[in-house]
C-alpha cells in the first residue's frame, strides 16, 4: 500500500484538510479498511465542510449507508455530534475488525465509537509501518573482550521475529536455535540492535517458558524497578526512549502491572501507543482470545479473516503448535490486496511454517522476495563436490 499521498498527515489534520484532499488520500486504502475510516473521518470533519463537500465525500466513499449509519452521518453533518476528548480503548488493531464487531452489535453508540476508533487505528498503523529510522551503530569489530557496546536505536518495537523464539513450541529447539543464530548474526552485522537494557528483557522473553524463565523474569523486574526509580527523579520523562522500550517489553512478557507503572511514570497512555497490541504470553493471550473468538462461533476465524489473522494477538495461535498451516497462510497471502498488513505481520510466520513443512525450495523463493526479512530458516544449497 502506497502512502505517497500523505494519508497519515491528512488523518492527523482533518480540520484543516479539504474534503477533496481527504477523498484522494483515502483512495489508497483497500475497500475493507476504507469504509470504516471514511465513516470516522466524516464524523470528525463534516462540520467544517460545506453541504456540497459533504455530499461529494459520502457519494464516493459511503454511497449506500445503512439506516443506522445514515442517522449518525446526518447528525454529524449538522454538527450535532461532538468528537470525544478520548476515544474508547479497543483490543482490535485494524479498522475493518473494529467496524465488523460494531456493526454486529447493531448499537448506534458503538458504531459511532467505531468510526473514531477506525481513524485512530489507521493513524497508528501508518506510523507503525513507516520506514524505520537508521540506527547509529558502534564498530563492533574494534571492541575488546569485556567491553560493552551501547546501541542507539529508534524507540520503535522489537523486530517481530523474536515471537518465533518466545511463542513457538518448546519442542522445536533446532528451528528456534536457527532463528536465534540469525538474530545474533544480524546484531553483529549491525542490521538489528538492542540496547543494554533491551537484551535482558529479550532473553527473558526467549527463555520465558523454560526452567530459566523465572530467574530471568526476576532480573528484568529488578532492572525495571531501578530504571523506574531513576526516571521518577528526572524531568521530561516522556522523552526517555529506554523507558518506553522497556515498558513495551514488560507488556510482551505479560508483566502488565510493571508495564503500566512505567507508562504512568512516563506520563503517557500505553493504549494510545498501542501497547495493548503487543504479543504477550500464552496464558494472558488465552483470555484475550475468548474476547476475539467466541467458542460458540467459528473457532478458526483467526485463520481466515485477514485482519484478525495478522493481528498481533493472533500471532501466538499461529506459533503455539507444531502444525503445518501453509495452506491457510497461502490463502491469506492471496488476499493481501484487501488487507495490506498481511505481508509485514505474517511474513516471518509464513517462513516458519514453510520450514516446518520441509518446503525448502518454496522457502528460499519466499525469502528472495524480501531478503532483509529472512529469519534464517532456509537451508543453504550445498554444491555437490565431484568424487576424486
């Protein structure tokens, strides 16, 4: 999905952007995501437009609204609806999923909230998938034994491949070892970096389900307490990238209480930063799954619904069992035109299942699409040496 039309900037500045410019920007979205975002945009911006602009916007983006949707849109057009100061918190990451669940409820208030949530979710997605800032890396080759390298890295989330280590079955040590070797090699080559504080939480995540897990988690908690104490003595806490990274990692480990303490000390909202979308431990995820996938309904919807399938909360389901799910993933990737988040969210999962199925030739082809996103599972072609 191209973002050349500055869709992110439009969504952040709805009150000062013309209706025509917003329509043009929204055209880059696939229909699945476009409708809920357009609905939310109209709720927030319609009162600043003329009747002609309102009609043109709805005519192209929402030509056939339902009765309840039409009622809400008319109220927004008249300026009768106010944009809430705070949007409701949702466990869903994608506008389409937020919209589907709101429509299924049939409640006008929830549909109205879904529109606002859709805009916020799309803004978060666009920010999350923008090109990463280049890291300032030290020259590792000149380090002496015992010296420490300090990596200055962006405040973004850790690379998603660590989920292959932390969430995948404990019975697949060889595959997990190959992924870990690849991460170590990437760190050495300067392609992936961790700060001194990150590496402790990273290893705790990797070892969480092993006998070493409790000790490593305790060490992370001690570090968190010390870091939090230092942060409380400082001003401008929100500028502490280290604190934000550690807070997210604690959330990933399922240590929600400690993570919330960090967010409070930093003076930020973890929900606005998307911390609730971080993959977490299996036990906590099981509770979230009951919210997303009701037992009395289709239990395998997470394999078929594109937006639900590539949700961060569905990642543990893809990796919790050593079952070959290549057919389901192929069907999903064929729907990438309708859900552009499938590739960046499930690319590493797709490689994992190709390796699990022993499809090495296909795996090498898939890795060739984005060699920089290889997770090290493809076995290299060995050239046969002629017999002497």
